[in-house]
C-alpha cells in the first residue's frame, strides 16, 4: 500500500510518497507562495485543500491525485459582514463535508464542489457576542463525527470552547464543564475556553480528548464533563492531540507554557497514552534530545491507516514513526513553517 504525506506550509504544499514508509520521494512544491492551511479527503475519494493569500483570500481546491488541483467556485463565503480569513479544517462525514474557518464558523456541503453553505446553528449561536480570539485568531479548527451516530458532532473553536450537536448540525451546545476558563465573560459563562486540539477515541465514541490552553482533559460522557488527565505529561500546554484509529493510542506534543511555547527541557518528545489518558509516556527515540526547540501546531500531527504517526514543526522539519512512536525518523527536507500534515493510504 502506498502512502502519501501532504504537508501544508506558510509558502506552499509539499508532497512525499512512499511504498514502504522507509524510502520517500519528494515532489515539486504545490500552491507555491500561498499558505496551505488544511487538507482532507472527500467521501468520493477526492482530496480537498484549503489555501490562503494576503491578496486573494482563502480558497478551496479539489484533486483526484494530490497533484493536479482545480479551484472550487462555490466555496465558503460569509455574506453577513464577517471576514473569511482562513480554512482551518476540512472534514468528511456520513452526510457531507464541513469546513471550519476563521473568523470562526462552519460551512457545509454535500458535494465538495459546493455550494458550501453556512451552518447557522453554530455561526449565529446565542453566545457569539462573547466569542474572543486566541493568539491564533478566532478559529473553528476541528470537526468530529460519532461514527456510530452521525447525528452527533463536535466542533472545537479557539478561544471559545467545544460545542456538540446531537441533531446533525442543526443546533449546537457548549460542552466545557470541568475545564478552566481562559477568557471569562460576565454574561456567557459557558464559553471562553481555549481548546487547542480535540480527538475522539476510536474504540469508544463517548470518550474524547482535548488539549486546552490550560491542560489536557478527557471526557467519558461525550463531552458533557471533562477531567484533567495529565499524569506523566511534563506540561499542561500544547496544541495537537491525535488518536490512532486501530490501536486507540493517543499522541500529544507538550510545550513549556503559553509564554515560551517550546519543548520541555529543549528536547523534542511525543507523549503517548494507551489507557485513555490515565497515564502518558514520552516517546522520543530519534528526535532531538538537545537543542530541540521546534514546536508543533494544532494541525501538524496526523496518523494513517497503518498506525503511522507524522508531525511537522515550526522549524520546517518532518518526522514520522511506524512503531507506535517508539522510534522516530526525519525526512530529508527543510520546509517553511508547517501548518498542517495529513497522511493518506492510497
């Protein structure tokens, strides 16, 4: 089985292909000079990428082969005065496709060619006047679907919190109980939570993991309540959290505080839990143990369908493991600042 690794950066996208996940071939840059902010796979197998330009704004693109791309004419657009700055995530669900964007909101399309329509239940939520941006902006950066109940969806918005829909995206409700608030509001106490990453346990869709500005948390009741779950982690701060769809292992990349945003002890390490976040263990063999100052952003860690783990750094390096994170390898490249990483089995 061939693997394609798509890496979006501040200055374009870079594609790596391999038939054995040992030897990799790098292809020519795509979207050269554009920010490439998101990549996903549509229900029909096509690939959907999000790009952004300071001049032309954000665009969606479609491809059959990750090489030749065409722009989507009927992509996400606000018509109410809000500014569409960036596409943060593209997610295929059983009913269609969601794009999470900044300024924070969701758009939905049955076919990725569009039309993409706004999701008013979230975009015009009653708490909207209290929504405040984090350092990365006001962004809807993750959408999850319950695989056994397509009516149940989750969306993470920084710095607002996690919302859940139980009716297929018609209505949305904040689900942040048990998480420390980051930006309190006098009127809307149910928002102001800076969620950085969100992952669903593949073995039990009632279990979720969230990396927040103020810690790592786990929910065992579909997000109704959250418990601080950082045993073994060297820091509460970080961005990505991803789950292996086969083993159920969950991976994170802790950073030293919101002030510094650097790996702890200047040593790069991915942390893994195999017991639903009751304990975390460092997995760093093959990563820099001295002078490792590279951070990993929220969209820059991914897993594939063969339990491979991948991440890209703000320093432009790309790392991967085919051993559950026990041993890491680095691709021979030095790219611009990495914004998103996704692995596809072809």
